[in-house]
């Protein structure tokens, strides 16, 4: 699914890998995450934590992460913890990584580069 408001584009792709002992939701995000487009990513992540015990979210294609996106990730992490679901953020580098560290999300999510 792609959101395009002529200035910011966010692409979110997801699939479930069932070739392991547990189903793994794989979510790939590209573009800018901000208040105008987080609803799409939120919906995909909430569906993923409702259906799989493990969620891998690839943020290597993220070029901008606004405070609204950080707050949404924190809320998803809290909901995942209640459900006993592990959420892992992969491909997190540069400013995106720094923003997540400042927000303290490494305490509630596995964040890897």
C-alpha cells in the first residue's frame, strides 16, 4: 500500500512467512513516516501483532521519522507486549536510529542496523 500526498510517499509491504516453527509477519517500510501517513503503517502493524507471535519490521528504506511515527511505534510496542508478541525493527540506521534511541524505544523493541 502506498500513500502519496505529492510531498511525502510511504510504501508499506507485508507478508507472513510460514516456513519456520512460528509464523513471522514481515513488514517492509519505505519513505517518510509522519502524522499524515502513519495510519497505514499502524493498521498493518496492529494486524501483524494480532495474527503472528513475531513481527519483523524493516525500516531500512525510511528516510524520515516524525514524532508521530515514534509515538505510534511506542503504542504498537505496548500492545504487542500485552499480547506476548515480539516486535523487531531491522535496518534502522542514521537519524532514524538516533530518534528511536532518544525516545527510549530500544527498551521495548529490539532495534538492529
